[in-house]
């Protein structure tokens, strides 16, 4: 009887998962087509539909509030089901990521080491830095539901932040982001999806603040990057686009991150350094980029030269963005896409980091749609079903290569768009007194 119930539950879960994936992919594609010549034949139908629901045939009636409500309902529904059904509890043999987050928050509040905590009868290392520890600590006051509330606030903050950074085309950009398969499905399906939204949330917040107070934007970006240390790279790159205090902002962002990191090391030493930095730098469990092929075939050498090369190329990319890129949205997008190409551990949840690419222009959004589609299909089908359940790895490896090619094409497009001086969807920061605004 139990086996039959589990089978029915799995069938329903798969039906819902694939239904949501198909629906959002189609809607997101429709949003793209609506604003391009490719969708000229569809535009009259879309306008008639808009006229029926709003009385207007454009998006000027739409703002961020209904989209935030819709995303919140989806997140709350999925989270409540997981909590009430016990799916987020302990299921041997294994650990529960939400319980690990809860244990981290409680350990910090009790004055204990928050980076090595108990989880379902075992002990785990939690790889989330200090900013994430504070969020877990606040959420742990409400138990396991509190963890989901705390990270839900972080994740859903993307909606108003995209509205604030989307420029004159904010309605269209926000509709694109909220219908992407990299948004609601990722932040709702796993706690790791919600926690990884700290990266795009930080980027959007930095872009918003930079147009008002560049030094404050850098300080906030540096501090929040302690949650996921690679987030510091796009923040540092973006400071090069600050027209008034870019060097000061670079130093402030680095100092903010460095001061918190040094304090954590002084308190917890290697108990902090190993899980947050060292273990993550060398992590190679699986990857959605071309490293996935190397990992499946056991072609990836055990030496650290790959990580050293990755670090050198990433630092070089940060300085390229700092010195050569003048568009804030394109600067962060270049670094994020470059990191996704270089990292030997590109998990499905990390794909949510790519959401700021939506601000980098129309062509970038097309590449992002294809990358989101292939990456999601790879994880949900290529890995979860064919590779891990059935032992058939070649479809996932093919999609690894396709996904890498899409990322590379997106990276080249961002470089070419910057060279052409094409505008993005973010409002440029105000120029310094007596100077003209840089080209975006």
C-alpha cells in the first residue's frame, strides 16, 4: 500500500513539475516574441487577450504588486505542502537541507559553531557565509517555517528590485523575470534554490543603490556577498561602472567583504574557512556546464591547477569588467556568465544567479531563455531521471555541451553589445559634476 501511495505521489509530482516547466517556458517565450519582429503574427492575439483582462492592449496597467502576489502564492503553496507533508523532514539515508539551515541559525544564536551542525542524526558542514548565517538565525526563531519565511523574503525581494532597476521597460523586463523557469520553480522547489537567490537579490540591490549612493551600494554588496563568496566578483566588477567613486567603491566592497570574513576566521578559524571557501572551491560533484562531461567520464584531473586557472581567469574577468565595461547591467552579467562557464560545479540552483542578465538587453534575454530551458531540462530529465535513476548519462552530457555553447554565445553577445554601445534596461548612475554620462 505504501509503495502504491509513493508511486502515485511521484507521478503527481512529476506531472506538476513538467506542467509548470512547460507552461512557464511557453509563457516566457511568448513574452519574448511579443516584443520582437519574430512575434509579429502573435502580437494582435496577445493584444486582444490583454484588452479582455485589463481593458487595454499594452502592459501599462501592470506593476510589480500582482506579480509579487502571484510569486508569493506559489512559494507559500509549495513550501506549506513540503512542511505539512513531512517532505522537508529527515528521510534516511540522508540529511535535510532545511533542517541544516535551521540548525545553523540555532547554533549561531546559542554561541556555537554555525558551520558544523547536527542534521538528521549526523553532522554536516554548512557552506553558507556570515550574511546567510544571520538570515538563518532570524528564520530559526520561527522554527522550520521561519527558515522558509526568511529566505522567501530574500527571494521574493527580486520582484520589486527588478521593478526598481528595469528602467523605462520595467514592466516587460519584470514580466520576463517572473515567468522565467529560473525564478519561481527554483526558489520554490528546494531550500537551496531560495538560499541561492541571495546572489541576484544582492546584484539587483547594488544596481539600485548605485544610482543613489555608490559607496553604500559597494558596502552593502560586499557584506551580502559573504553569504556566497563568488557574488563578490560581479559586485567588484560593477563598481567600475560607478562614474563618481569607482575606485573608492571597489575598495569599500572589498573591505566590507574582507572585514566580515576576517572576523569570522578570527572567531571560528578553519571551522569557518573550510566549509565556506576551501570545500566549495574544489567541489566537483556534478556540473551542468562542459565540466559535467569531464566528471562523468572521469577525465577531470585531481590536481588543483583547474581551480587555480579558474581563479586567475575570474580575477581577470573582474578587472576587465571594471576597466572596460560601462554598463552596470552588462558588467554584472559578463562576470556571472563567465563564472558559470568557468566553475567545475554549476548546479541547477546556481542558475538563478543568471537572472540579472535579463537587464542586459533583448538579445541577451533570448540567450538566457534558451540556457534556462536547456539547463532545466538537463537537471529535471537528463540528470534526475536518465543519469541518476537509469544510469544513462549521454543525454545529460549532450545537454552539458549545448548549455555551455549557449553560455559562451551569451558571453560573446554581451561583449559585442558593450562594444557597440547598445543601451541596456537599467538607468545609468548620474555622472559626476561637470562630466557627461558614460555610454551604456
